[in-house]
């Protein structure tokens, strides 16, 4: 390649070739050397989270990206955009007009990496296990519309749903629906540590130091049967303390590619650099960032305080000063490129206005300045997060309505504390489980939500979310989806800030970089190979 920066259009999936069937039988690159991918994601087994890689627990983009290489699901999201396609399944589909009965037939000769046969009972066991364990991460809620799972013979699985759910095929493509071996994964307990066994395209060997995953080596699974073409024999995911350390490793040739999370400064430098030995791939992304509130906490229990924050925060300034062209302001939980999006927060609050915010607080009898602390994670969303929160503090302090402190903590500490309700206001990111508006709303607003938020709106939970899921044509669901977004803008249980692009920087001898991440930030290591530098 002789182009420095590759910009991938959002419609790339429409141009992509159809995935090859039964890719496990194809040969890899023929090279014994692993393709090494760098990441700043931190993987820690702790007292609060001893089983980070159990599919019934894992619920962040980093751990999911390990599981997607190793644990197979019935369905899978295609390399570009579009509806999910069969993976461990030979075929899947709704068998009724009401989207309440979903049936799948497994591929023939499906095996776990250890050679054990994969059966319909294994699928049922895996789903039932995730629902029964009800892990604190909240990932089981993705399967909440399942009533019962039925098997017919060794290859037929039938899902009976409590309510209509047109998004169910997408949910079966997520790692919580991953198929696990009952002989390895206990029914009543999560699997501690960093071992993973499945029927996916790779097996995993984990290098662990002091309860932290340092390196994950993926070796092509000879027993794999699925829809993916695996283009290499071995790949390694290596963790780094920060983006600068990862960038140095790429410069030295210690790694072949770096993904999340690169710093804005690195991206700007690579974009401007004329050296064609490293290619920067710029692709559309569906990542969002937002502030979340513990709506029971005294400091932000009043809706007026949260509304005033929504009225004061200047997203445009935040994006331009911290992320530049790598992000854009977001005025809803649902990104602008997703069907059903509305600019609900802009429609309600317009441009930042301190006088309007002051009026809201005065009418509610709020004494100012309101003292509060913004919490953020120091190692999960990239090095720019601290700068982002320093600017948020300045905007709120300069209004005269707030007196703000900021505190950072590593993800291994931050996430359990947030789940326990120890933070009043905290910054989070979201990489979608699947590209549908439902997945930007239900995980935050439904029962057993991802945040463990005490906020509960009965209209959203009992009417609007179920109504939106009944509609297979997602454009036709826009009425319910827009109403949800309007309620969120009024009540402000969360405050959307921005949505971002995603980038990959790679040695130009590495092929497949255009597809190594899909729009949901799914890492697709099987796409990578080695070519000839040019």
C-alpha cells in the first residue's frame, strides 16, 4: 500500500463479498509468526470480578473481543453492515408472524476445540446458564426476552420468547449467547481466571502476570466449522499501559497493528506523516461517551440539577478541544447514523445557556453552587479521558452553578464501584452489542440495566421498549424510539456527550486491516494476514 490513510465508507458492508462457508477448513497465511495486535484494554481478575472472560459475565468491548475469537455463537454480525448471519447455526429464523418463536438448526459435525461434539443441548445449557447465573455485570439482560429454550434432537434449538423481539437475532450474535462445554463451564458458578474454551475460530493461550492478562495468543482451531474464513494461523493480542507505549512498540516493529485506544495526538501525527510504512485506517464507528447519574444520590437526585448540567455542557467545545475531527457532538443515546436517532437533547436544550440553567435550578429551589464529583476511568477509554473531564469541570465551574471535583480510577476499581452505586456522576462509554437503536436504550433504561441505575420509567419499560421490538422494519419503530429519547432528554438519567470514529494503525505488510474492526468495534482477527510490503 502506498496510501497513508485509508478512509472506509459507512456502506462498506454493501460492497463486501459474501463470507466463505466453513472457513475452518481453509489454510491460514502459512506463516508461523503470530500477527501481533496492540491494545490498551486492561484485563484483570479481581476479588470483585474473578471471572472476566466467562461469557455469562463479560460485558465490555475488550473482553468480548477475546470471546469473539474463541467462543462461537449461533449467529454472527457480518464483516460489514447488515443483519446477522448464521455462524454455529446452519440456519435460523422466526417461525411465526409475531416474532415470538425463533428456531435454529446447527451445522453438521460441529465440535468444540477439544473435539467434543456440539449439540443443541449444549446451546440450551449455555443460554440457561447465563440467565440463571444472573451475573452482576448485567449481561444476562440481553437474553431477557427468552421464556424457554427447547431442543428437538441433537441439532434443533427453539427459543420461545416472552414478547415479540425483532432484535433477537442480533442478541444471539453476542458473546453472552456463546456456546460453552457443560463439562468445563459449571452450571452454578462462573469460571474464574483467563481460560476460555469454545468452538470458535481460535483457541486461546493466556499469559498472566499478577492477575492481569498480559498477552492472549490465538491459534487457529482445527475443529472450527463456521461461516468465517480464517486468514492466519496465529494472532496475538498484547496489552499496553497506554497509547504512547503501544505506539512505540509499533514503531519498533514489536507489534504489527494497534487498535483501541489510540490517542488523538497519535492519530493526528499518523494522518499527517508521509511515511508509508504504516497505514492509518479511518472507519466509521458507533462508540458513544456519556455521563451517567445515580439518580438516588442526594447531589443529583433532583431532575433540575441534571437538566442544568445538560443546559450548561458545551459538547462542541469538548469535541474540538479534546478530540478534534475524531468525534462529533451527540445529542441522544442513539448515534446519528442509527435508524431511529433523534437530536432529543438539542431539541430540548438548544445551545449551552447558563441563564436558562440558572432559571431551572431557581424554580426547583436548588441552592447553588451544587458540589459534586465527576468520576472517570483512567485506563479504559484512552489517555484523552482525563483531559475531557478537566474540560467538563471547567465548563460546569465557570457557570457559577456548580463546584466540581474530578477523580480517576482504573477500570478494575471503577466498574465495581459504579455498579455498587458509589459514584453520583461518572463517565462511561458504550460500544454497541449490535447496531440497532434498541441497544442504545434498553441496556440503560430497562430492568436489570447495564449500569445498575435506579432510574425507572414505567412508560419506557412496559410500553415503549416492547412496542419498538415488535417491529421488524426498524424505521417503522421510530415513533416509539423517538419518544424514549425525548423522555431521556427531559429526565436526564444519562447525558450523552459525543460519538467517535475508530482507527487502526498497521504495518503496511499486514492485510485485512479494512475489516479487522466492524462498526460495533468487534475485533475480527481472522481477517488479518501477511502480504508483501509495497
